[in-house]
């Protein structure tokens, strides 16, 4: 049953631009009057929203060329959410009780332009699966790297929201061998036992060690890279590239989550001679340039989930009050898979 909003609703705001990595005190939970329905908008009671690494850049004070604008102190955070429609324009496509996804998470109630709402695809067995980052993994693998049967695929940041689905997806698309990276030995074990990675290369602070371990895990090199990290992991992947390898860059966590700076750059030295002689193609993936990918991914994800062919690793944090600490824990690498805050 969908009820009217309470007298006050709650939202998470940026209190101060973090100095270095965000700490819970950089965010604040504010109690405000509920949004007032207006034409062309849907009032949604949020059920869950995603906590994601990209927020570090958006709140860092130096966001530039990002798909969504940076935040300033006093702004309410935003990001992918799932919720239940409370009120909607009569002439529009939504009715009270409908489940929708939209970009205004980090608040208990959201007033969302109709055009930014989409119905939760009934193909998904759990509405929270609509908050996965799998479409980025799927789009990067199918549109940029164009993974083929028999490929050896390397996924950096394999335990993260993107990476935990990327390895499984690469396998379902025909990859012969899937290798992941993580900085955590405990996560490494789970990547193999639960998420179907054939091998995991743990990343420490020594780039030489990482390159040696990668060479051990992929003695004949790699055909595809899905990179969420950059830094020395990307440099080592260039050294491991087979002739004609395709690299798809999805993120740059090495810079985005660096303790210093504002998370808005990720410089790295690459051997461009090797890129040339091996004929490596290297491209960035931006979801906004591939409008059909989300729907295609959701359909396939739903079918794979129902058939038991893929797992959706998700860390569920209960309650809006814990959202500020969840962001800090995420950037500190304490979670695996997609991270969501659930609202009772
Ligand atoms: N292009 C697109 O359309 C698109 C869409 C979605 C996401 N993205 C990007 O994809 C990337 C991955 O997103 P996600 O949601 O999967 O991230 P995530 O899981 O939220 O990232 C957290 C993980 O990053 C790793 N990490 C933390 N600090 C790191 C550091 N300094 N160096 C290397 N790894 C570090 C940790 O993994 P370990 O503990 O295992 O090391 C941590 O668990 C991000 O850069 C995000 O902005 C792009």
C-alpha cells in the first residue's frame, strides 16, 4: 500500500568538501519538508539506492567532464535508486505503487521528472538488481572490447560493483579464461570460489610484483582488458597484451580513490611502443554513448539470474543514517559487489 509522505523526509547532503578520502563527517543527514508534487514529476518513496565509488570525484571539488555535475556543500547527494511511486501525473505512464528506477537516491522521498523514471524491468527477480553496475561491464565487453569466444580476459577491480559482474559476463559471452585483480587476499579467494574467476592477481604497492604475477596467471598474454583501476595495473596489462588485444577502460579507481588529490585525475605511464607493435586498441567506455545497452543488459541479466547462470553480489546496508559511513567504508575497500543502502 503506497501512503502519503510523512511530515518530514530525510536526505544526505554534502557538509564539506572532503580533505582527501571522504569521512562520515563530510556528509550530513538533513530532515526537510516532503517534496510537493508538481506537473511532469513523479513522487517516489525510495526503497534502496546505490553507494558508488564515483561519488568521491563528484564531492571532491574538482569534477570536470563527468557525466553528471559535481556537488557543492549543501547539495543533496544523488545516484541510482529504486522506489515506489506515491503520486504521478494522471496522463503519464506511472501509477501509485509502481516500482521505478531513477537517479535521485540518497533521500527517503524523491520528486523525479517523469523522463528520468523507468519501470523496474519485471525480468529482474529482485528489484535491487536494477541497481547493479552490470550494464557498464556488459557495454564495455560488447561495445568496446567486443569479447569473443576463446578470449583471455583480464578484469581489474574484479570484486567491485562492475568487476563482480564483469568476469561472469565475460565467461557467459564466451571467454575461455577470466582473470581478476583485487588488493585483498580475502576477496581474491571469493572471486575464484564464488564468482568463477579462473585466477586472481593480488595487487600490492610493488608494480613489478604485480606484473610478474600477471605474467604467471596469463603466460600467453591477454586478449581483452576491462579496466576499472588504471595505474600500474593498466601498465602491466599493456605489457601482457597479445597481438590485437582490445582494452576497454571503464574507470580509474587508482586515481579516483587515491588518498591525495580530489579523485579527478589518474595519470599513468604506458609503454606506447608496445601498444603499437601489438596493435592494441584502447577505448574509454561511457554508458551515455550506448543508449541501448541498459535495456539489453537488463533483459539478459534477468534471464541469467533466473536460470542460475550468474550471481549478483550485493552488500545491503540498512537505513539512511548509515549511508555516510557506507561511502567511507566503500572507498576504503571494505565491501564487495554492488553496495546499496536499503530504506525500511
Ligand atoms: N563508464 C561507465 O559507464 C561506468 C559505470 C559505472 C562505474 N564506472 C566506474 O567503474 C569503476 C568501478 O566502479 P565500481 O562501482 O565497480 O567500484 P567499486 O566497487 O565501488 O569500488 C570499490 C573498490 O575499488 C577498489 N579500490 C579502492 N581503492 C582503490 C585504489 N586506490 N586502487 C585500486 N582499487 C581500489 C577496491 O577493491 P579491492 O579491495 O578489491 O582492491 C574497492 O572495493 C569506477 O571507476 C566507476 O567510476 C564507470
